[in-house]
C-alpha cells in the first residue's frame, strides 16, 4: 500500500514507470474534465510506449470512477475512514471474488 500512497501524494515523483506516469497524467486530466485531456498528453503517453488501448482504458476507467465518486458523494454515503477496512475487503475479494467477499463481509 505504500506505493499507492506515494502515487497519490506525488504521481510525477513516485517510483513508477514513465509510461504509468504519463497515463496517470491523463487520468488526472479526465478528473478535471474529459476535455482537459490534450493532444500533448496523449502524445507523451504514446512516446512512453502506451498503446491506444491503454490510453482508451485510462480515460474510461478514470471517467467511470469520477462518475462513481460523484454518485456516492451525491447520495451523502458514509464510508469507513479507517484504511484497514479497505485492506480487509481487498483480501476477501482476492480470496473469494467479489460475490464471495460480499457474502463473507455480511457474516
């Protein structure tokens, strides 16, 4: 989890590949607005080896998570503040899959 925290704190300085940094820059632009993704952003990602499919998936995933976050925020959903909750959930998903993890979480 420390790597994720490093990326969240400073994506440009995090110890990840140049390709991932370029894709994260595109994802951050999508977070602001889909129209914030520039031709230069796409060219920079391609220059680092990103394929059109990877660029497409980056835009799609970022856009979907923006929608999910707005939906959750708009419903004033209460979420656990303790990161350990999410670590536990992730372990259950890995072990049992999404549906199995849901069933185990309800126990």
